[in-house]
C-alpha cells in the first residue's frame, strides 16, 4: 500500500482506537471475566465489560424470563463501544456477543473454549439451572460462537484457546503474545465431538 496512505490510516486507527480492540468472547463460564482482568493488567489496556455498559448505553431491549437474563440489542453494541473508546490505547471488550461487533474496529477476536464436561461443573458450581447448563454446554459442543464469528467475517482475526486446564493468567499471557504478533492466530483445531 502507498506508504503515505498507510500512515494516514494508522493515525486514524489510533484516533478511533480502531485496530486496538481485543474482544474476549466465549460461552458463559469459559473464563472471560477472569482472563479479561488478567489481560488488562498485562497489556495496561482499558477493560470494557458488556454487562457493565449495557444499561448506561441503552443496549437492553428486554428481559428473557425463561433464561433469567437481560436481552441485548446486538445492533447497538458497536456504536456503544465507539463511545467507550474515546482515548487512544488498547481496549479489551469482555462479552459473550463478540461476533456481533463491527469487525472493522476489531484487531483480535479471542474465543475462549472449555471442555463441556469442565464447563458443566463450573456452571453447576454457579447454581445455574439444568436447562441453562445444557443450553450453554451444547453451544460449546457445537462451536456456535466460532461459526457465528466466521459467518460475520472475522476469519483473519480469530484466535481460539482451550482454557480447560489453564489458569486465567496463562491464557492472558498467550493472548498478549498473539496480539503482539509473537504467536500466530489459530482457530478450528478444537473439537469436543472427537
Ligand atoms: N482457567 C480457569 N480454570 C479454572 N477455573 C476457571 C478458569 N477460568 C475461570 N474459572 C472459573 O470459572 C468460573 C467462570 O469464570 P468467569 O466468571 O470468568 O466466566 P465468564 O466467561 O466471564 O462467564 P459469564 O459469561 O457468565 O460472565 C468462575 O468460577 C472462575 O473462577
Ligand atoms: Mg463474565
């Protein structure tokens, strides 16, 4: 690419925080909150948590009685994020809806994976209902988030990590290395149906 144009693009990217956004996504219980906190410390990056900005940014469109969970308007997530990303620097977005973010503002989409048997235990410990546990473990079995992310054009930005036997700090370290280009991005290698 013409170098002047490239420089201009880089300046714009910095200005908007574009290319500096890491998404940490995954099925509930895969460790997003723990890993995001550790990663934010490691990279000195600002952490944005979907659950924390949902009300403030008007993302809540209803309440799902059956799931006992708020319903998020996915179409509003990217504009809410842009409002949160006012300063330069690296941002981390912790969400289970990472695949709905505008891919153009994302540098890296990390999908945390977890062996469904381990996930089941983690969700049981949290006191989730059997329905909620089977719905979430099924999503994990079926690679649902990866499939959605691929559908939404994230192909070159995805990195998947199996967190089942790793401490959150270890997972965060791996993400930081991928973010800095020291390790290649990998996806599609995890299958729980083997
Ligand atoms: N690598 C890990 N090894 C063992 N336990 C973990 C690991 N990561 C997280 N946990 C535990 O699993 C549970 C779920 O972790 P966490 O709250 O970070 O998940 P989450 O993906 O953020 O869930 P949610 O989508 O509901 O916010 C917690 O009890 C946490 O302590
Ligand atoms: Mg969480």
